[in-house]
């Protein structure tokens, strides 16, 4: 059964990337920073994405809490070569997206949220 769930997760991530070519990597990360499923380009490093995303999320959660911004929903980082978008998938997982700089962020945010909600259902 676990392998069926992982295959479903991988399928959801493949569908996201095939629908939005601007997404270079999509990784579903557990609460202990391990990659559960992914669809990534050949240049991306799944383990590095997982570890760094968990670290960034932790800092974002602390900032949101300490600055009284409420419960953290997502984090995004803009660099000159693209974006990192982190979205909670329920209490147990995180969706990490590496996005190229030409992306239309509104669409990426919308699809990231939709995908995160779909993935969160697999943890219920």
C-alpha cells in the first residue's frame, strides 16, 4: 500500500511539472526533511532540496510566529536565476518547487496550492 501512495505522489508531481514547464523541480518532503516523492530535472539534487527547504521553512515558521503573522502558509525566495516556493501539505509534509525566472508567479502559486491540497489528502 505504501508504494501505491508514493506512486500517486510521484504522479501528482509529474502532472504539475508537465502542466507548468516553468517548474524545474517538484519535491514532496516529510516533516523530518526526507524526500517522499519527486519529479526533478537532471540538474537538481533531491536530497539538497529537501534539507535546505526544511531549513528555510523552519526559519519562516519562526519569523511568522515571532512577528505575529499567524500560521505560515508558504515561503518564496527570489534569486536572479529563479524562485524557490515552499507550501505546506498538511501538518506532515512540504511541497518544494524550483521555478525558473520567467514563470508567471500567480499561476505557480495557484497550482502549487492546489497540488499541496491534493497531496495533503494522501496523508489523511
